[in-house]
């Protein structure tokens, strides 16, 4: 208090003589300190808004973690309102989990989708699983910072920013603080904001960098050392919890990490002239959806403090609020492209993935698209880029870090109406014979053993090829009279047992990120059977038991942003299968064609309301059909392992069969909260069971369904109620976990 009194007195005397001796007096320098705190750090934006309202302009900024992110943008010239607008456009979940647009996945990854709850690097040298250093890479965070801080791309000395800036990171090798006051601003801020266990650390020479909050979450002394006379601090970090509030593992981890910095805070508060503590009650470090609440609390706390601050008037300035005026370039023409860190992959591969050619113009949008395309190869854990102008020439620096482990193991589980409970263990190994190939093996256990095997030579937009093999089987209790002709059995229910083993060699052409063609040759063994009780033994009755040989071709379009809960995009698949030979155990085989078509489209119509029309059709074209070669209709899930298992949400799986069909559904999906969805849809079906190409009187059914979905950490959860009014039947179904 005594120090504050003398400082206020000095400033008052100074202001009296300001007009007469403005050349000889120097206005006190203001330093702004912004702490880390994850989503709680968005309160700093509100603090900046309050400072702008009172015409307080910091001369220095220092921050840690989220404080470094907000502080770096303000130091680069953004106003508080501009940072607010920018943060409202950011998908923070995608940053935390390092999720990229599905279009950057290759066709193989896109087709099979995410299947594992957890995945671990695997060392093929000592045949052991390696625990990762963090849950995800920080590439999405870097991309956001590099694009947002593009105006400062040519600045290496942070003292020459519009507002001089420093940020703090931690070297986990030594436990020492790393202070960034020069270098590449997006990389420095990225290193300051790597939450432990969430993000993998970044290597910088001999250093291994993580979140600066581990060693210094409130860098007040460092800002004073820049030359600040007055310190304003915004602090959103937690506090030491009492025993009754330490209820879970995150609380224990936070308590352990926070011991040192919490104990230092009384000393750091004493170095702060205006200490602002926004109300962070009920706000977690990942509650980014509460952005408006958090910013408002930060502004409220700052306004309350500023309105009662004795030094306020003496520090106010007539300078206008800063407003960054920067237009992103429409196109780029690099005079020099410098690659660093590549080992296995050559220059042509890297530039080819990005779509870059030296001395050839590229649009800024296409450049960002190309960077994401290189990341989507999953061969790199770091792809950092920087633009620099030197003597009028535009240079591009790309700093790469290739993935150390080419192999990985994944684990997951799934429950649905067909397979019941299943678990999956996957082994994937990349770059076995070339830089572009991979092997993937799934071993699936549960009620029935299954497997998938893939070898893929992925040549990008050049011709690719692969081999696929799988075994799938299930048993389902069905209504015999509805699924089969009544004359076959004298019972109402029977067990529908199905086994399918496939071997396929194919070629694939990727025409764009969304469109690819595939054609190949296929062998498939099918066994469809039930049991009829006769005497003391169970006698197997086979609907079909044959090997089939044929060719197939497909056209695939997939621009959806999510496989399970899309909010935009188109999915289309047209497939033709021609089986020209069979083992023909019944001596009645006729070559046949199987055509299938499916298209669905998702379009936003209101805020958080999406329309999803879907059309499916199929045709079995032959002089004769067997039960294992026609369509089986019904169910909630997409049974991608079977060409003839058709989804129809208004009725249970395996409700009826058909030689040809056409179905349509119109669904309205509402995102009620973050990862929670409600779906209401109407369904219509036309089908026929004859060999006629154009049926005289096709059967028809109409129904509706209501469903709930949730994108959880363990995979998608779906609950569905369906009804066919004409049949007076209701249907409930649940699935949980990623499909495989």
C-alpha cells in the first residue's frame, strides 16, 4: 500500500507538469500479464475489452498457455473485438483432438472410418507397445496460430511487434523455464500452450517443450524485466483445493502440478499493481463452448477493478483502439522453398502432396489445403511452415518431423443388433516396401470370430492398388414366415446363420479428395443356413453354400465432415458386381449381376437443424436367384461388410428379403447440445421378390423413426425407435461404439 501511495503521488505530480514539460517527462510503461488456464483464459479477451474501454494501452505483454495465445494476437495488432470474433470461429474440439477435415484422409481411411478408442505406437524392433507422449499432436493448434499471426510472419524479434511480447514454455527434460522473446511467433506460442498429457511435447534441439504453466503460469517478473513500470495482471489459474473438492483424477493431477505455482502466487500478486481475478467458478479447462460467459466474466471483473483504481486517469491515453488491418494474400509465388527435417520422404513427394512447384503461383487457399493434405498422409507428426521476405524475395520454410513409429496398435469395441458385443485389436504397419504402402490386420472377437486384412499401395492421385481379405459371420433370430416363403418351414422363428469370406484384388483411381473409382476381381464364399430339428441330431439346412468368382466396379463420393453424425456433405456409392462362376453345389447356378446405389446429402437449414434426404436401391439381375444372393432389408446400422444388407430404420435387421428394391427417407437432425443429436425421419420402401426386371405389383411399406445420437469418447451412441403403421409393429434398437 505504501508503494502504491507513493506511485500514485508521483503520477499525480507528473500530470500537473505534463503540458509544460512533456519533452522531459516519460509516461510510465504498462505491462500486461495473462495467465494460463485453458478455456478459462478466454476471460482475458473480456479484460482487454475493459482496458480498451478505459483507454489503457499496454506497452508490454507476457503470457503463458492460453494467455500466450490471446496475448500474442493482441501484441500482433488485433483488437479485443477481433480476437473475440476469431475465437467464435474456432473448433476447439478439433484442436484438442487434432482432428482434420475427412477430405484429407485417403480413400481407405475414409471408407473404414474411425474404429478405435485408443491407438498406441508399436515398435517392430522389440515387438512392444509404446505409450504415446500425449493424446494428440498439436498440428491443428499450430495451423490456427500460423494463419492468425500471418501479419507477424516476418518478425523474429518479438520486441519489434506492435506491442513487445514474451511467452513461457517448459523444458520437460530439465524442468527449466524457456522464455521466448524471439524466433517464429506461432511456434513459440504453440510451445507455450501444450497442455500436459493432452498434447505431445514439441522437440526444439535438445529441449522437449510443454505448457509453460508447469513452471511459470503468471510471468510477472519477466514482464517487469522488459521495462514495465506498472503491471496489470489477469489471472484465471486455479487454486489449491481443500480435501473435499479433490474427487477425481483430474483434480489430483491439477493439484500436483499446481502446488509450486499456487504457492508462488502471493509473491507474484505483490508485484502486480492491478490484479484482476475473473470469476471462473464452474468453468473447466476444456469448456470452450462457454466462450460468451467466460469473456463476459473477464470484462466484468476488469471493469470493476478499473473503475476503482487510483492510477486509472494518470495512465489513460488518447490513442485510438488498435485495429489490425491485414488482408490475407490471394496467391503466393515462392522464390525459394526450403525443407528441413525430412529423412525418408524426398522433396518431390513433399511438394507433390502440397501441390507446390518452385516459381509457380499457388492460391493461398490451395496452399493451406496442400499443407493439410501432407498432414493427412499421417507420415508426419509436425508440419510447420513460415513465410519470410528477404531482399524482396518470398521464402517458404517447411519444418518437418517424420513419425518415429511406422506401426501402431488400436483397440476398440462395438455393440449392435447384428454382431452384439465385439472387441477389435488392430495392427497397422506403414512403409513396408515403399513409402506409400501399408498393411492393416483386424482381429475381432465376440460372439463370432471375424477378421479383416488389407494391403494397400496408395499412390495418391496416381493409380493405386490393393488386396483385401475378410471373414464375417453372424447369427440372428428372425421371423421365418416373413423373411422366407411360408412353405419352407412349419415354425415361426428360426436362427439365420451367415458366413462370408472374401478375397479381393483391386485398382483404385483417386480423382479428387472426394471422388474415387475402384474396380477389381473378387472371390467370395457364402454359407447361409439354419437348423431343422430331426430326431436326436441337429440337421443343417442350407439356403446357400457356394464359392463365387466375379468382377466388380464402384464409384464413390464422400464429402461428409463426419461419418456418423454429418452436418454437411454428400455421400454416394454406385456398385456393380458380376459373378460369372460358382462352385454350384446345387447344379443350378446362373451368372448374375448385382447393382446397388446409395446417396445421402446433409444440408443445414436452420441453426443446428439439418436436413438429410437419403435414397437407396438395388437390383439382382439373373434368370434365377438363391437366398444368399438377394437383399435383406432392415436395421439401424450401415452394414458395410455386406453388399446385400440394406439399412431401413423403420424396421429391425433382416425383416424381409427382395430381389430388387428402392427406399427413400427424409430425416431432420437437430444438434440439441454440442455432441447430442435428435433425428426424426420418414421412410418409404418399394420391393419385389420375383425375377421380373420390371415387377407388375411391387410391395410397399411406409414408416417412421425417431432417434437419439451422441458423439462420445468411446464412439457414437445411437438409440432408435421405428414403426411401420400398417404392420402395427414397433422396433427399438441401440448401437454403441465405432463400426467394424
